[in-house]
C-alpha cells in the first residue's frame, strides 16, 4: 500500500460496488510549508509543479481522471469533464473512470450516488451555497427518485468551531423553519454556533433524501485536514466519487 493510500479516508456508506470514493488529507504529497504536504489547490499560492505532482499521484493511485472545478460558492452543477475546469460548485457523471471532485478546507463536501451504481456527483457547500440550494441543484441534475439517492457528508467545520452571525440562521430558517435547531447561542454576543451537517440533512430531507451518512468530522480541530479558519494560508484537500471502469 502506498503512503498516499494509507492517508486517504474512505466513506462509510453502503454504496454499491461500482461506486468508489475517497477524501484526501494533508499527507502523502510534495508541497512545502505552509501547504504541507498533499495540497491539491492550484489557487492558494503553492508551487504549481508541486500541485501538479500531487494531482498526478491522486490520479495514478486509482487510475482515474479527476474533473477539477473552479469553485465560486455558486449553484452551477457541471458535467464532470477532466478536460475542462468548469466554473461550478458541483459536478455529476454517469461515465466510469471520471471522478467528480471538490476541494475544501472547512466548507462541506457532499458525495452522491444512486443505489443502482450508475450515477455519481460531488458538491461543494459553504454556508452560502448550502443556503442557496447547491445540494438541491445537484439532486436535480442527477434526476433520480429521492429514495434512490445516497449522500455522504465529508469533512467540514464542526459545530463546536463554526461561529456565525444571526444572518446565517435567518438565511436558513427563511426556507426551512426547522433549521433553527441547527444553531445554538455562541459565547460572543450576536454570534451563533452552527451545525453544517445538520443543516445539510434538513435540506436533503426536505427533498425526500434520507439515506445520508458521514458528518462526524471537524476540519478545524482535526490536524489531518487543511482548515482555512485554523490556518488562512494553507492548502485544500479533495473529496472524490467515481464509477469503477
């Protein structure tokens, strides 16, 4: 087993055998501090050659073609295409060997598949994208019955670390009043602590998707992951899902 393979996280969800997925960590690459070592973001100031080598190692580990995105905290869901860096915050595919890929460092990565193992998708959801409907947009592109969809919520900022303003709660409760349950009073006046995993589950359940797994991480407190809130100058890790060739 390679050093990279040992550092990867494999989702704990009952996906069909044709669906593969992984999350990278900070280990297994060639980037120098403060990007040590397996930074996959080409937009954070790291040496482009180091990023290219890290991406090559990831592709070779699974013999896949990741479809990288230019993420903008929006709602566009692209067709996953390794030859095009689409400006989008989610992608989907039904083509084997192409990995839907999102990069994060506190935002929520969500991986999707169907129970038949014929379609996969990945979405990047910060609170703005989550409130705006990026998960719902991804479901629409998959065009599946809700009961056929499985979702795994990857490493994101945990509820003990995610301090937000009152406007964040208002953005969610305006659409789903029950989202108020995902917020508790913070230590500072006018601040709340938000559970992004619970917010995602509420949004998905409203669309009938209840087979939702994962969600037990905190990128801020877990040193395996890059965290923008912990170290603003740092790298990005990736969450990928693909169909086996």
